[in-house]
């Protein structure tokens, strides 16, 4: 295993003092050490491409190599700036990438991670990025050699970290995260209320992480029959676009259950859904100001004025739900509203026990396609 503190010490010793990226479950024990860094030294990015771009800008202003962290599932988001800007054949920008390697060969992981994990090394090779697989503290010298190579060649380099390689420490997360919201609403309560209120032909598209997992388990265990679900087990940030696409050939209600981290990842999608202004499109944001399913890292969402944003982008109506006692009434209003509507529901962190995962994706797709 690798000691996160030793890793951070090594990076600092090699003049790497700026960090940016997207929270990842594999790297959470390392990124938890960055929680108290100020914004001059650490920025949590909304997506991996933006993280690469921030890192490029940092280098252009400091001539120092930035450290950029991400999960391998998000490597695809990073390809454009890696190729079009940072590549040796373009601007030749040195970068150090720390990549959480979900689905690494031989690991027991979810299908979507196994597919991406299988081709992760091939992607890095196609990008011309030199990389090393880091398994324990003895491999830290490999990181030092990669940093030196990045400096020498003015090119991005990468470290791959498999699941459970980074040593776990108790109480890694900042206690302040628990104080982000003081709401009495749980995600599971919102899901149950929706499943109780929808009609037979309603379609639900749920975002990645706990939202899809809870929707799947609650429907299965409590035998809710009305409506059909499409679980976004991957493709973080694309749930609203999938839901919008469904409205194009479906006149029944289509609900998007979105998350704050997911929505921010591809915020421009709000412009498209607002512009289309489909009357049967019901966009629900479950907002707990954190990346809960990958470690609970804080998202500073308080400054985002969602009412002004959504209305400015074309949504007909915005509503906010912050109290449990108003949940039933406002969910009913949302479902009956004749127009595109955006609902922001402030929830607290926490999920149901023994949370399972959707498995038979082909069966789920076929069921969703049934009229």
C-alpha cells in the first residue's frame, strides 16, 4: 500500500505544490489531504478537461508542473486539452496526472469500470503519455522519475493507482463538510415520494452514484410498479441530456434526477434543455453540496443562484424544496406543472443501508423501451 502523506511529501519535495482535479473514490485518501489548501494551491474542478486546462494555465504563469487528479473514467473528458494544447506536438506542457484506475485487469469491479479499465493503458499510449503503475511506497521513486521526465521533455506524464492501493485513514474528511446542509430531507425520501406520485408511463433518468443505486433498490425492495427507470451507472454529467433526448419522441412525463456534482460537470447542458423548453421535462436537482459517493468532498454550491440561472436559460419554472414537510405538496406541483420545470431539493448526506447496484443493463434497457 501507499501512504498518502508520503506521496504528498514527495510531490512537494519535487516542487509540485498546485493541485486540481475531479474527486475520485480511488484517490480520496490522498485528496483528503488537500482539503485545507487554499484556492491558490488547490481547485476542485467541475470536470477533467477543465482540470487539465487549469493546470496548463498554472504552468503558463508559474513555469511549475501542476498535479492533476482524476478517475480513469474521466480520462475521456481530458483528452481534448491533452491532445490539442498540452501535447508535445502542440504547446508541449509538462503535467503530472494521478489517475485512479477503476476496473484494472484482474480486479473485481462494475461492468462500466471493467470496460474502461481494460483500455486505460491503451488510451495513455495513444496520447503519447508515459506512465507508471504505482502499487506501494517502494514505487514512489517511479513518480520522481516521471516528474523529471516531464520536466525534461515538457510533456504530460501519468501515475496509475489501483483500487485500495492508497492507505486508508480514519476521519479523513473535513468535519465542516457535515455542516454544509442542515436539511431534514434524505435522498431516499425524495425518491419514495416521486415513485408514489408518478403515473404509469412516466420515465425516470437518474444520475450516477447513490441516486441511481437508491432508486434501483427502493423500487425493487418496496415493489413500486409505476414508471420506468434508466440508471446512469456511468457518463457522469449526461443524465439531463439523456432525459431531454427521451422527451423528443415521448409525450409522457420525463424526470431527470440529477446531482450537484454531476450537473456542474456539464453545466452547458442546461442551456440546451432550457432552450428546448419541453413541457414534459421535469428536472430535479438533489443538492447536498458534496461528491458524496466518492468520499464526500465539498462542492461550494451556495453561490450558484439556481433560480436566476435556470430561468435565464429558458426553464419556465423554478421551485426550491428545503423542508421535509413541503416535499409531498411541491413534488405533486412539479409533476402537474404544464411546462419545463427545474426543482432544487436541498438534501442532507446519507444513504440507505446495504445499498446494492443495478446489474442486468440489457434487461433494464429492454424494460425501459417497452411502451
